[in-house]
C-alpha cells in the first residue's frame, strides 16, 4: 500500500509505466492535454477502481495523466503480476483486451485533437506479448484445422500382458497438417486444452471414438474391445459435459462400458466437484482410468473417494523399474494400493521385453508401448487385430 498526498501527479501522459494501481482510499483524476495544452478530465475514480493498467498491458506509453484529488491510499500492481494472470487467461480474452485498449487510446487521441496516424508510438517489443501472439496464431490455425477436418484419431494398442492379445486401444489425437504433415499432440494439446476450443474438439474426439468403435466391432471378432479416451480437466468440468455426453451416447447408440475415460490427477485442481462428475460418468457406464499415475499430486485421500477402475502407471516409472530398486518398490506399492482399491493396472510406455516381464511380475495386467505398437490409423489397427491369432 502506498500513501500519496492530495494534488500529486502520479504519472504523466506519454511516460512509460510498469505499475497499475487499485484505489483503496481517496479519489484520482484522469486527464489529458489537448493540442492547445488545455486539460481535459476523462474521469474521476474512487475506491475499488483501477488505473494505469493500459500501459502495463499493451506495453505502450501512459494514455493519460493521473493526479490525486485527496490524500490517497493506493495498492500498486506490478507488470509481472498482471502478465502472470493474463497469460493464464484465454487468448481470446487477451486479444479482446488489446483491441479495447487500442480503441480507448484512439478515442483519447481524437479527444485531444491528436491525429492517431501521426502520433503512433512504436511499442517496446515484449517477449511475453509475443508469446501471446504466437499462441493466438496457433489457436487460430487449430480452429481452422478443426473446421477443415485435419484432426485424426489414431490408436495405440492396449495388450493383455498374460496372453499378449490386443484388448483395446488408447485414442490419441494427431493433426494432419497439409503442409507440415502429421503433428503430435505435444505441439498443440496444451494450447487446445487451455482454450475454449477443447470443448468442441473434445466432443468431436468422443464422436470419432464412438464411430471407430463401431467399425472395430464390425470388422473384427473382438467382443469386448475398449477404447480409452483422454479427457482434459477443462472439458470435464464444462457445464455442458454430462448432458452432451449423454446425448452422444444416444446419438451413436454405443454402450459406455466399452469406453474408458482417461483423466490425470491434475483434474483435482478443478475442485472437489470433479468427484461428483466422475461418479455420474461412472453411473452412465463409462469406466474411469487415472492416467500418468504417480507423476501428479497424488492425493490418496481422494483416490479412495473416486470411482477409478484402472490405474495407468506412467512411463517415467516403467523405464526405471528394471535398474532402480527404489522405483521398483514405488511401483510395487502403487500396484498393491491400486489392487486393494479394486483397480486394474495398466503399464504405459513398455518398450522392451524386460520391462514387460518386470511389470507383469509386479502385478500389471495390461500394457501399452512401442514394443506392442505405436499409435496407428484405424485401418492399421483393425489389420493388426485380425492378424493376431
Ligand atoms: P498420454 O495420455 O500419457 O499418452 C501416451 C503418450 O505416450 C502418447 O504420446 C504415446 O504415443 C506415447 N507413448 C506410448 N507408448 C510409448 C513408449 O513405449 N515409449 C514412449 N517414449 N512413448 C510412448 P502422444 O500421442 O504424443 O500424446 C501425448 C499426450 O497428449 C498424451 O499423453 C495426452 O496427455 C495428450 N493427448 C493425446 N491425445 C489426446 C486427446 O485426444 N485428448 C486429450 N485431451 N489429450 C490427448
Ligand atoms: P495508462 O495508459 O497506463 O495510464 C493512464 C490511465 O488512465 C490508463 O492506463 C487508464 O487506467 C486511464 N484511462 C485512460 N483513458 C481513459 C478513459 N478514456 N476513461 C477512463 N480512464 C482512462
Ligand atoms: Ca492417456
Ligand atoms: Ca499417460
């Protein structure tokens, strides 16, 4: 908190500034000078209002001057704090904000009789803002990709470690970009999941998996094949999620028991309401798998309250289980705990026979990994299933 005496100039129009202020006590006058040097008062702000935010957000000069009308108490907010919050918000919100700031600047300039065209001030380049631009660009490309049907669902086989037979698959999204080729989700899934686009794309993923399931049932003799679908936290807690899922089940006439929803422990950051949503999905018949188990903030307390059917043990454990006794003990304990809670254990990222043997001997019933097959198109999966005796 800073205290500023009455009639003090806090900052001047045209300066660069790194701080915005929230008014706790007193009034602050915002004004500009017109071309003849006359003051034009734009507004008087009071308790709970913010000023000085524009230069901080758009990295340009102060669009107006600010002066105290009383003895004031102000709460300064630094640029980094604002950027931190902004960088976590939807890119569209960030863009809206920039557009609105630009319009306010133009309005102030025309009020002051300044031609905006003549007074363009080159903004200092800000690496964080550049990141926002790159993000918006990629988001836009992803939106177009969705409209142009460039996303594809590929399948990685999931295998019964006892019989080595394929029992299901994990659906993994790919972006078939016309000029860049097949792009892995590592390059775009975070952008997708952190924007509102994950909602329509997420439903498309469900529909595609439901369609693929029907093709698998028709073209192979598999009776209880299951498809695992990755669901992001944002998608899962969206207010349309449960109803839309119910509608899609009816639309595609599928039995939810053949589908596993893969969630990571990170969904718990969305709050405890997720446990209730999980229960409702489970009541609809969907199975629940906890993905990347052991890498997040495992909350054993909640694990017992969640209707989890499968634990997927992350590759980071699997890759060290042969050579590291401590990892082996951890994996042993995770499997013991999972089984006590009535869950099936799936080992992820199996790349060699030694890993498979070890994980199986520790109690994992199912596995997936490059050893059994990388993610592949539906036709290839069907061929692989039909080749296996
Ligand atoms: P994940 O859910 O943990 O998926 C497993 C990732 O490990 C996949 O990468 C898979 O190709 C890779 N993998 C499988 N076996 C092996 C192995 O033996 N060795 C190694 N080194 N890697 C292996 P991918 O397809 O690049 O997916 C990355 C992540 O993107 C996924 O991690 C998941 O979090 C996310 N993702 C993929 N598809 C979707 C989707 O449809 N929706 C959502 N929300 N997320 C998705
Ligand atoms: P900034 O440009 O950092 O510094 C001047 C501040 O005055 C600006 O941020 C806003 O907080 C505020 N401001 C600028 N123009 C207006 C306006 N037209 N109406 C109200 N407040 C304004
Ligand atoms: Ca997964
Ligand atoms: Ca995983």
